[in-house]
C-alpha cells in the first residue's frame, strides 16, 4: 500500500505533468487577406446583362489556403506559419466579382451559388497563384484560363489565358502579399475588359 508521502508525490507529479507537454507550442499562423486596390469605374456603355462568376478550378497545392512559393526550378513550397483567409480559388473568385462590380459595365454580377438568373457565365481554371523567384527576387504570379459561356445555350463565346506578374518590394512575406494584391487587380481589369468585348450573345 502506498504511504501518505507517496500519494502526495504522485499527485504532485500529475500536477507538474499537466502543466507541460511533450510537443513544443506551435506559433500561431498569420492569416492574410488579399489586398484590394482602388480602381476607378469604367466610363464605357452599361450592358443590361447579368454575369455569373464561378469559383475557378484548381488542384493541390493551389486549391488550399497555403501561400505557395516556387523558389526555383520545379520545386514548389509554401510559406511556413502563414495562410490566406480563404482557399486561393475562392479568394480570386471574390476578387474578380469585386473587379466587375467596380468596373460597372455589367448590370449585375453574381457568384455561382446565387439563385438569380444570368446571361453569361465566367468559368476558369487556376493554374498559377504563387510567388516565383526570378533573378533572385520574388514575384506574385497568377495564371488563369477563362471561358465566357452563354447561360441559355451553354455555348462558349470566347476563351483566353491570362498571366500577370508583379514584383515584390522585398522577400518579406508582407511585401509578397502586397504584390499578390497588385497582380490580382491587374488581372481583374484585364478579364473585365475582355469579357465586355466578347459578351455578344447573337
């Protein structure tokens, strides 16, 4: 039978063990929003059309909230201890919707889950959303293959690949995130101009 002293020792041991862990505490992840730049609305003719923007398709590691980096060659990695606030395809979808709404040439712009009727559908494949080192400096790179589809007929009106890149001011992650914001803004403007020019349903 354990003595009173041994019982006290056992209790103290459990108290001490409960205050520590075998694994070291992990630092909290930094969570980033995709920066949005102020873009003036277009002065072009307003189209009496509703555009639906579908979330881009993507495969790992782009179909995640990790911030992907290509340090060189064919190697892909991620920034440790950091993530986007949403998966990259969702981030870009929301950014495109906001770009079209700020542009103002489509009467209405909705997401894929919106029950509203639409005239046109923008579908896409996200093939690049990563930082890439070029000449030893990081750049934010976005590659998007886009289709503009007529809602009623399901016919493809136009297709195009967009690729934009923006240099980061430094290797610091905060600067890389800012570069992603600039690249996304440029992409949004280019896609909006293209969709307006290819909207003809006749």
